[in-house]
């Protein structure tokens, strides 16, 4: 797609109880029949929870030494392609030639193709606190011209609480993936806030899940490569090569902070949010931090 001939913004519709847009359901049959391999790694997130960050970390972990060209010539969204996206003529996932294959998805857990479960693939789920996730999503929908029009902040805020977002309700997404850990052990659930607070430690935990044992120096080097400022500068990671995004409105690598919601939420919104949150987030074992 060229910037010139963008289709109109998508409209949300109900898809098996989840708000979606056609570009993530048009390929449904195709991706439901996806044949996973046992060493595939699925990176699962609600949109704007730090997908690109985890993708980048995993990609460097596996390929920095062996495939150096990859890092300088292939954008991250091709290195770690998006399972459910429908771009006619571009089957990025099927064309992956690396091992392991790193695959990204935003699907709610009940929509994940069954082959991933049957093959017992490793799955890395990254979650981000709802308030910052909402703010990031708002700015993303402003600048990404295939997303539904976000409208004013106050109406976007309400839509988020109502779960009328692309890929559905944040609350359902994080809760249902969390519950999945009880029946599926090859799932590593991590938090954006932890990764901001202590990148090295989170990378070590991730490596232990993946069965990798990098040296302390390697972990150190990796944590510094994946800091926000470095990724923002990296043309292959910052989405500057993606056609549908208008960085004049808002860059993809926007702030990368915990707590930016404080610059957006009014006092009244914050109270309404917290009230509603308590009703929806009833599992005491799943706790998010809205500041670090
Ligand atoms: P903000 O909009 O709050 O800045 P996703 O990759 O799921 O679309 O998530 C994008 C969000 O992750 C953006 O949040 C982006 O800035 C943030 N992000 C990406 N890389 C990051 C990094 N290295 N450190 C901190 N945040 C990062």
C-alpha cells in the first residue's frame, strides 16, 4: 500500500463476541488451519502492550550472532510477522525460513489456531497495565489509518472500558490469557512494567523459559540494545518503513513509559476507571502496576 491510496478507516464489528476489523478476520480460515511446528514461538499481546519490544528481544536472542544482515535490512514486522493480518499477496508467516520461527499475534486466547496448542509451542504473552495500554492505543489509532477512527479521547476512553476495541476487551484478553497458564504450561506471562523496571532480570527469566543460557555480558549487551532510545533510532524497529502510519500525527515509538496515563486521564475519568476496574478484575493473582 502506498500512502496515496489508503482505503477508508475500518469499522468494528462483532466477531464471535469480540470486536474486530476485517483485516484481521478476512484470513480466518487460513490462519485457523496454520500448521505450527514444535519450535515455533508465538508472541501474544493485546495491541500496544509492547509487542514490538518482546519481538525485538527474541529476534536478537536468536539471530543477532548468526544473521546479522537480518537486523539491518529486514523490518521487525517481517522478521516477526503478524499471524492474522490479511495483506493480499503477502504470506509473511508461511514464508518464514528461520528456525525457530517467531510469530506475533494479538488474538484473544480462544482464537489461537489449535496447532500451536497441539505442537506445545512456547508462547510468550506480554501484558501492560490498562491505563497506559489505553493511552498508547489511542495515539496509535490516531496515526494508523487502517484502525477505526479513535475520535475524541473521552469517547475512546469509554469505548476501551466497554471493550469495543480492535481485538476486543483488554480485560478479557489479559484475564483469559492469564487463566490459560493453569492448563498450558509452555506459556510465559510477562509484564511491560517489569521489563521497564529491570530489563536484564526480565530477559534472564525469558531466557530460562526459552531454555537459553546467555552469559551475563550477553544479557547486559542485549538489555542496552533494547532500550527505548536505541529501538527508536533503529529504522528496522521503529516502523518508519510501514506505509499506513502517519508519524506526523504520532510516532510508533512514542514514549515507552509507565505512567503516561497521568497526562491523559482526568481526575473524574480516573475514578470512573478504578471503580469499573475493580468489577472486571476480580482475580487477585493477576496484578498490574500503573507506576514503577
Ligand atoms: P507508547 O505508545 O506508550 O510509547 P506495540 O509494539 O505492542 O504496538 O506497543 C507499542 C508501545 O510499546 C509503545 O508505547 C512503544 O513506545 C512501546 N515500546 C516499544 N519499544 C519499547 C522499548 N524498548 N521500551 C519501552 N517501550 C517500548
